[in-house]
């Protein structure tokens, strides 16, 4: 299981998160995604811990807690969604006469 940690200060480091979550058990991994364009932290992260018990304890204790001037949002991370193609554009002239087909 992975823990989602939201509403983080943009100055938070992986070491900062490790220290806070290690109070509830052994932290095995911390990820802080950054913006591709700017390289700046995105204000959320993911923490993995050695046991489900430790993760549950951390979620219970830290969700809503104030840290670095912000109220944390801490919960079980949901699996990443498949967003599909980002090409957009719609389906022009798919065939058939639906009244919306375009001909060029």
C-alpha cells in the first residue's frame, strides 16, 4: 500500500517526510513529484512503509494535522488512472449519417 500526502509545503523534502512518517514505523520509500516544466515540487507526495499497521497508524495520526503551516491530507493512495490518449480532436467523419459527420 502507498500513502498519498497532499497539501504539502513546496519546500518539503524527502527527508522531511521520512522523519515525520518514521514516528509510526519504518519508511521504505518517499516520492515527491515535480513539475516537468519548472522542476518545482507539486505540493503532494507518496510514502510507503514497511507494514500495513504502520501505514494505518500514520494515516490516522496525520490526516488533518497541521505541519509546516498547512493542514495535511493523508490517505491511502488510489491506483493511477489510465488517462488514455491526450490527442483530443474528437471523431470527425466516423462513418454513417449521424448529422454531425464532416466532409472536406
